[in-house]
């Protein structure tokens, strides 16, 4: 296959290797087709290091690649040559060798790790075959050896399991990519993008590039801004998404658009966020919500079947309100139970202030961990009140195997209440039985649900319930608006171009801008969730100027502000805008799920670290006074923000060899 996915060394991994590597290894047992071998042939190689099989015995071949390992066995030396496609063992004979052969043998003994070499020789059958390597039935007896380039001793092991910390890996990312786990991750990404382009292209989608230098708007995350030299004092922004441009393409009659596009958000970073990330951005005209969901569900099912061999059943469609009531989160992981249990009615009235003053009291049953020590259970209290969950307090109830109870608030409750809580939990899938632990939070309804939803994800991970399989669903009909405490107003939950459901428009426009009932207005919006991760989301858009102006008004925009920021879009709506909608998938997150990893950085060739820095090229960095003057910009730093001095003339890298 011309879509080869990995190299033979991945076969030697531990049983815990990621699922994509397993599929890659299986595919590699088949060599390249003759057509692909011919396409990969160059002036420096006749085959790749992953091509040769028993059928090639007797052929004279040329290979080029890196030295994975070189070893002197006294009677001969062997070198494992590596390239992107695999590893081939090369033999340099000593016994019985002529003068030229002895010279090659000595030369081979001087090869260091990661030297780049070119070898010609004859393919022979190995006497001690390596069953863990697709090329393990053969070896090449070298006739010539050419060192194309030497290498300094690498600062890390170029192996599946490396000895390097992440800082070193990021600093020497070009070496890190030589390792199978990262290489295979990038090959997976390549495979996904090819599948996307083929799938959408077959359905008449047009790939259109949109501008990277655009207008800054206050809605959404913080923009990255770019000064304009030709327009002093004015700035571009880098796009958080191509939202308005893809809508304009629908007005332009392009009908079906997509783009695999870089987007930028200046926000706090974590394992599944980068300041620059990639979206599979899509938009369609003359559609309903069902049209969009059906088409892109089909695309994701196609990708998962092609990449990891998984066949999804039809995706469940779950209302946002149901997701919050059952799971406390708008991106539930349905691979395990642990649904939220409302015990408000039976928890109040016992002079326990936390519960009595709460709008809601919710419990969650964790199976089989009532036997945890009290000390270990108390550690959960710290997690619940920590930054990840954000609850005000945690109450726990042990339902011991002998049928007795133990509760962290036992001064206020009796077995009567405990049995009522267990009975309520038994109405949920999985139930609650002796040996289980109930975790309980209380407070304002939405905040408490959200905290328990986060806690559910954490506990599911800790208990090993989120390791295997794939479950996908659509979460639909989100709230149109959400209250922003800092802004003291309602803001768009998705973005201000999302259409409300027709039957909610009158209520939206008639209510006061601070009326709590605005939180009940539904948006024609939807997210695709796989394994508790939002992999894509979108909406049916507003396509009339009148409705768009009403939404801007509800969001607190004056007519002048709306025209200044979005007049170009509202003006376009005056020229026959069709009904349209779409969605965008996070390519990095999608690949992370397919590959079974936990961080999107593995699927990005040159990612930033958690401080938004690229330590390989040492950026962000200062610019010269001349550049600042040309841009009409002055820089004023607070003492705490002043940059540390650079690492030296070579940026901390080794100086060139003398």
C-alpha cells in the first residue's frame, strides 16, 4: 500500500502500545507494491529500508538511511539501517574479506548513532531470522559503504521508549520525529486528512482557502494580533476560525465548502489545546440540521473504519439538557455509567447547611471502591474542591459489603436517608450495591452539575473506565446564550451567528436583556462527542439581516458597534443569502482519539509547550528597535514580565564542528 503507516520497530513495543501502532504493524507485513517501490526509487536508493523480503534474495540493492545501531561481532560487523519505512540489517564481513572488504569492516566499526549512510550489496537469506521485523528473513551483505553525513551523539535515544524529558524532545523535535511513536502519529494525521479530502471531494465540496490576516472582534477567545506597517496604529487578527468567510462563501453560491485550516486562539494551554491548531472546517447551503448531522456522521464513521477498523452504530442524539441532567457535562463519555443522581428531596431538612441551602444535591456512584481506606477517600475531597472540579465541598457515603454505611456527614443523617439515596441511585444504569461509594456535591444547579460532570470524567479515568473502545453521540440544541459574570450580560454560548430555533425567536427578542429566561432560548447548534471529547461542533446559521441585528441587540451590541464589526456580513445578507450551516472538527483532537494518546502535541509536527513557546526555534522573541519603529510600536514591560536573556549566541545548541 502507498499509505504505509509505520515501521517494523513498532512490532517490538510493549503490549500497551497505542492502537494505531498495532494497526500500522499489521499493515506493514505487506511490502510496498511494485508501483510504489518504483516511485520511491531515487539516485541514492533502489529500495527503502522496509521493502526487502525473502523474494528479493539474490538481488543487488542500494539502501540509504540512518544508523540505528552498529555492532562489531569480531568475525563481522552489522548495522541496522533505518528510514521512515523500516529497518534492514546490513552485514560487513571480516573473515575472508579482501582489502576493500576489511576497509569497509573498519569503516563500519566507526559509525555512530544517526550517521547517514548509503550501502550497496547483495540480499541474502538470514540464518537467524527475526520474526519481529518484516525484513527479518533477509540481510544485505555490503559491497560498498558511503557516509553521506556524520552526526553528533544525539541528546536522546531515537527509540520507541526514549530517555528524554519533554523539554528535550521539544527542543530537538526533528530528532523526536524520527522515533516511531511520533512518526506514526504524523502518518496517522496524514491518513486522516487524505480520507477527509477524498470523502468531501466525492460529495462536491470545494476546498477554498480563506484569509489569515483578518479583523479583530471582541467576542470569543482572545485574538493574536498583527500590526500593519502600511497602516500605522492598526492591526490585523489571526483567525480563531474562518466563520464569517465560510458564510460569505455560501452567499457567494459556493454551496459546499471545506478547508483544513490553521486557527489561532490566545488562551490558557493544556494537554488538548495549542495556540495554533487545525480545523476541518465545513459549510453547506440549503440544509437542515439533519442534513449536516447525517453527512458528517458518515464521514467520521468512514474515517474510523479506515484508520482503526472500528464500525460505529448510528450515533445517539442527546439534548443538551439531558446531557447535563444525566452526566453534568455537554460532552459525556458513554463508555461507562456513573450517571448523576438527584437526591435533593431526601437530603434536605436535616440541619446540614451545605445541603439545606443548595438548589440541588447530586450523587454519583463509583462501583466497587467502598473498601478504599478512609484516608484514600478523603483524598477525593481535595480533588473535588481543587481547580479541576471546583466544588465547594464533597460528601461521601460508603455502602459497605456487609450492608452497613459510613458517611462523612454522619452526624446529620441516618440509615433511613442513606437507603433513600441508594434507592435513587438504583434507578440509574449500574445501580448502587454493597461495596460501592457514593460521592455527593451540592450547590447552584448548573454549577453543581458541571462540577460533578468534571468529577465523573476524572473518576472514570482513575478507575480505568476510559481506556478502551469508542462511543460517539451528537449533543444537540444547546442554549443560545449564557450569563457572563464578568461582563454582567448574556453572551453567545457558541458565536453570535448561530440561529435560534424559530419558535424561540419571539421570546428572545421580547425579554429584557438580563432576564434569566434568556438562558432557556435554544440554539440550532450541535456538537459531536467521542469518548467524552468534543471533536466537532457547529450550527445552522442566521441568514437574514433582520434576525442577525436582533441577536446583536440581545448580546448588547449597539447598532453602530454591530455595523463597525460585522457590517460586511449583514450587508452580504441583503443580496440573497441562502439558508446555510456547518461545523468544524478539531483535527488534532480527532487524531489523538484515533491514536489512543492523551495529548494533541504528539499529532502536531512542531508544537508549542505549555507556555506557548517553541523552544526549538526559541520563539516568541523580541524584535529590533528598527522593526518596532517601522511598525510605529513601543513596548512597555512590567518588571515581572521582562524576558530572560537568551541562552547565548547559538541559542543553547551545540556549536558547529571545527
